[in-house]
């Protein structure tokens, strides 16, 4: 439902040994899913949190309008010089 805020948290896991990766900056962004048809707006709200800290009341997002959106979360892992990213569809 547009306008209803929800808090986010980020939990990162090593693909080498399965251990938790904590303390990394994570950016979460809601983007319109254009493959499912147009959204009623083109807004892309985002917020930043830290991995491993649980739900973060300071990082809240809300669907900006009616449409299908993708929630994308990205963290830059400097020690390995690669970027981790994931997404999940949400909507209407």
C-alpha cells in the first residue's frame, strides 16, 4: 500500500564459509519494475543502513505510488574489491 513505511535491516552472509558479515554500509532502493508495466510514478526512494544491526528505524521506505517495485540492496565489500547486490520484487 503506497505511503505505508516499513523498516529495513540487512543481513549479509559470506559465500565462502557462511559466516555473518557485519558492519558494512548497505543502500536499499525501491525502483519501479518496468517489466511488469508502468508504475504511477518514477520515484526511487532509498535509505542506508548497516549490515548485522537488525531492523533499522532510521532506514524506512514506503511504496511511493501504485505499481510493482523491486527492492534492491547493495553493499560494497572493499576487502574483495567487488560489489554485492540483491533484489526482490514487491508491489501494488
